[in-house]
């Protein structure tokens, strides 16, 4: 019950904003979720929002013959309503126009189209505005690709997570198998590398480390160890925010 100590409690009353960015499947979400829970902050998965838009485009015939109809998608953006709710286990679920799409948006056919959709500037403008609104009150940990550079450039703590590509592919593959989804290691690795390439090279807010971000390479450390490192950074920033 450390937080009962008055001096610690004083620090915890002051909430900061935490941005967690990095490559695909490097453990950002796990870290961001655990860090938010430990600090009593709200966790927001910005990638889920781009995935939900992608699912919307797929379901509404905006991706046909391997071609994304950007104009049609842009014209429909007002009809795409995304929100998050916690399920009975306290896990955030993504809703698209009132329907829980949490499982669907993680499937490979969505992953294959999410980077091109996320590269459309108009899509990004709408998503970024919604993300900034969600983080207005601070006390959030948001993970994504451009959180430290574009969404919250003034975040008190910016963490850039990396891991070796083979480690990332293995984690993603294991995750898919554990959910009972069919997975092919080569396909998973190729998809990761292709997404990284598009995410880093797009014109609008590409994936890159913010100059003032701290790097966390988790290739060879456990989840608990990475959480401890990030928590220590967060406590440092919370204290210096006073
Ligand atoms: O974190 P993720 O793998 O669920 O993200 C899915 C895709 O969305 C990813 O390939 C890039 C994109 N994305 C983005 O462009 N900006 C963000 N802030 C978050 C995700």
C-alpha cells in the first residue's frame, strides 16, 4: 500500500501524459496497458482506431481488387464512429459504429490493409483530433506510431519501444496461435516488415522516435522488467512535474 504514504500520494495526484511509440508487434500495447494499470491511468490503443477504420473500409467495399478507394473513404469518415469500452475483465474493447470489433480488427486481413489506410492524411487528421480529445485530462498512456511526435508533442514521458524483427515476428505468431487464429511465420514476418516500411516512409506523421523520447529495447528482457523500467521513468517525470 505504498500509495497511502502522503508524499507518494501527492505525486500521484499530479497526472502526466505518457506516449508509447514503436514498431509493429514490439510489445508496446502490453507495456502501455500494464503501465496504465500500475499508475491508475487510462490506456488508449491508437492502432485499434486505424484498424477499425480499415475494417470499415473493407466492409463497405472501399478496398476492391487490391485497391483502396481513398476518395470514398474520405467522404465516409463522418460515418465512422469509434469508441472504447472495458469488458467484464477490465480489458478495453474497440467498438465500430456500436459493434464490438476487438477480435476482428486483429485479424491478418485487416493488418494487411491498415498501413495504407493509416497513411491517408485525412484519416490521420480525424484520428489525431479524437486522440487529443481523449487525452485532454491527462492521466493517459497512449500507444501508437506518432503519439510523441504529433498527438502529444508535449507529453511529459515519451517511450520509444524497439525489439529485433525476429523476436517481434515470433511474439506476433505466438499471439495469433494462442487466439486460435491460423498463422504462417513467413507471412507474419513479411507483414510486420511491410507495415514498418510504410509506417516509416509515409509523408504524414511517419513513425519516428521523438527527439526527447527514451528508447526501450525489450528484445531480451521480460515483461516485468520492461514494466519496472518504464514505471521508474514515469515516477521520475511525475515527481518533476510538481
Ligand atoms: O499498433 P498496431 O499494430 O495495432 O497499429 C496498426 C497500424 O496502424 C500500424 O501498422 C500503423 C498504424 N498506426 C498509425 O499509423 N499511427 C498510430 N498512432 C497507431 C497505429
